[in-house]
C-alpha cells in the first residue's frame, strides 16, 4: 500500500467493525472530511485509538475534500463575496465529498487513482438522499459546546460524519447538509481537524473494551458514573514521593471507606475547581452534608411558576 493510501485509510473497508455494525451498538465508523488527512495519522496511530481500530471497535475513513475537485488546480477555497480578508471554503467539493461517501456503505472511500478524474456521478443541483441515522457534524467555533453528555450522545450512533472546516470559514451553504454543528471550546482553531480528533478520542474511550479495563471510562471526570463531578486525586507507587505519602485510607484495604473517601475527594475537588458542576450533580443527603461542612451553599431553587402555585392552592 502506498504512503498516500495508508494516510487516507487508517482502516480498511473490509474492517469487521463495518461488516458487523448491526450486531452491537459499540462499533462506530467515522467518516472524516478534511483538506489535511495526514494530520490524523500520528494521533490515530497511537495508544487507545490505534488499539480500538485494531480491535475493530471503531473504524475511520479519512476523505480528502480536495480529491472531489474537478478543476485543473484543485481549488477548494475562494475570496468572500462582499470583500474582506481571508479565504472561504467552497461548497461544491465539501458537499460532493460528503454526499458521495455517505450514500455508500460505511467503509467506502474513493480509490486514490480516481481522485479528481474519475469521481462518481453527483448532482450539484439536488441534494442526495443521505442516511437519516448518521449525524453530519460540522466542526466550527459557532457550534454547540462539546461536553461529556454530548459525547455520550454521539457514542450511541453507528456512523458519524465529521466535516473539518478550514481557512476563515466555510461557505454558508455547506450548512445545508450538516445535521449538527459542534465546537470544542470558546476559542478559534485553525481548522476543525483537532476538534474532530477530540471527538473521536472522547467517543472511543466510552466504548466497552476500548480502555482495556473493566470499568473503562465509567469513573472519569464529567462521566455519568461520577454524576458529572471531577475525579479526586489518584496515587500509584511509590508510597512516599518527595515527602508526601499516599493517604492511609487507600492502603487500608477497607473498600467501603475507600469508596467514601473517593466520593468526598471528588466532591471537594469539584467544589474547589468547578462549583458550577455541583448544581447539576445528583447529590445524596450525605454528599450535601459533607459539602455544607466545607462551606458549600446549595443554589436557591428557582421560584415555582405562577400556574404551579395556583394548582397547588387548588389541590
Ligand atoms: N474550528 C475552529 N475552531 C473550532 C472550535 N473551537 N471547535 C470546533 N471546530 C473549530
């Protein structure tokens, strides 16, 4: 396989993750549309993502948007109407790439020798029928903010399409094919590629078997297993490092005490670093009592709506 092909296809079309998609919910195929497929080779070729691909938990096809241009210079961007600086991604190559790929089974990608010159037929004037169960996500700083519950939501799908915008933006008409827009934070990246990597990573680590230990991501910070709290401190050997020893409860062998300590440490860490998360966390009476001891005041409950007050009076 040539270097080009290796870069374009981190997973083969006959990857069992694709053939067996209907069997289990936890096999996901990612179609990533980008002008810079080689940006993904390093991050996807290491560690958890690499293992998840080898174990067929996920499969990834990188689609080079430029392959879907038909002009002599393979132009993907142009100056903005109305003037102003910067370049805007043209709609045709992106939309052509997304429609061509998503009309075909997961795992299909354009044979490299067909790029530019032997593209499948495509109608620029009419939208292609796209699979209704595949989110088509445009990565943009204008999208809804990624958080762990959105990651959990995305992990329920079998196939996800991620469109990486570049330059100063994408032509507004690309939004016609996007079913969702996601931002990974209130800052501007040079393109959606890093955001796509973040999504692939965060989704993949939720899949059973991806982390290689039983509980997986269940107790991660922000995860539902921890009620959306931050995870508390963790220790490994050596027992003492630079004069600081591991808390004695962790070496006590008393599992109930260890669990309670961990819960309290998660509560404390969240209180000190992200008190906003406590308002949404499902807290027990014991949690609330512990937090109050450390100075936390539960946020006031919103006043009941007038209709609720009335109905209470009538009852
Ligand atoms: N593209 C540029 N900035 C981005 C962001 N913050 N999130 C997602 N995609 C982006």
